[in-house]
């Protein structure tokens, strides 16, 4: 089982918006609403910043400085214990049940791996996740299939026997390209579009529904 992070396991948009707006203000570029930021999430921080600059009519050449400021802002929030990312309902129960059933679980995210691991630890989800493939792994980022294939390799599972769980077209495209089945949740970001319209193999209301979907529920 491979899982996306932002919009699938954790609602992180408030933290992302706070760090992004702090970086934009530091560069005197203005700010965005949380809902605007929500629509930009899904293809990594670099794309998030490029979309933010385009929305604000700022030069794309400022992206590097904004990225550095974003990372610094996010790190400060983490160091101060001020990250507000919340675990979606049903996630802990679902992961625990899948782990108890003997399924190896991995996280595949466009977020840097260290930041992802820190969030998993802080929100007490780390014990169930055996591997993390982040956007800084040196591989092309989702929707490229390589991160999913790398996670399958780390888990020792053939792609044909794996399932991707996400909230966006990025996750669906990556899973299809890697030869995995894909299940989506309806409450995520999906770059501003309704996740229920995604061409997934199934849509579930909560990660807690996965064991039943897979016939593992007692």
C-alpha cells in the first residue's frame, strides 16, 4: 500500500499557506488566501511557488528566493511546534488495521522526505509506515511513475500487487504509469478540482474504509 501525504493522510494546507505567505511577504510580493493556496498543491513546492508567483503577477525569476524563504519559514514553524497539520478522520484506524493485516505501507510524496517523516512522527503515524519516498529522492516527482516504483522496491512488492491511495490527478497518473491500482479520497486538494471526478478504481470516504474494500475487515 502506497499513500500520498498532503490531502490524503494529513490536512496541511494551513501550514503551507502560512509558510508561503511568509516567504512572499519577505520578498514584498503580497499574499494569497488559503483557498488559493489549496488549489496550487499537488506537484511539489517548486510548482506551488511558480503558480503563486503567476497568480500575483510576479516574475518567475523570483522563485528561487521565495523557495528558500518558504523552506526557512516552514522549518521555523516546525522548530517552534507551531505546525497545525491535522490527521484526517479514519487515517490512524485505517493504517493500524492494514498494518495489523500484514500489509507493508509506504509514503510517496512530492514533499521532501525529512519533512514528511517529521510530520508522520509528530502526528503519531510513523510506526505504520515502513518506507518514505520524497520529492528530494533524486527521482522525477509524481506524476512520474519512478517514485511509486521505488517505493514498491523498498517494500519488496511487485507493482502489480500494489495499490496507490491519493487525492489528486497527480496520484492517479503516477499509479497508472507505474501499473498500480489506485484509490482516491474525496476530501483532498487535487489542484482545485473535485477529487470525486478522478478516474480512480474506487473512491472511499475515509482511509478507515480500505480494509473493508480489500476484504480484510472482520
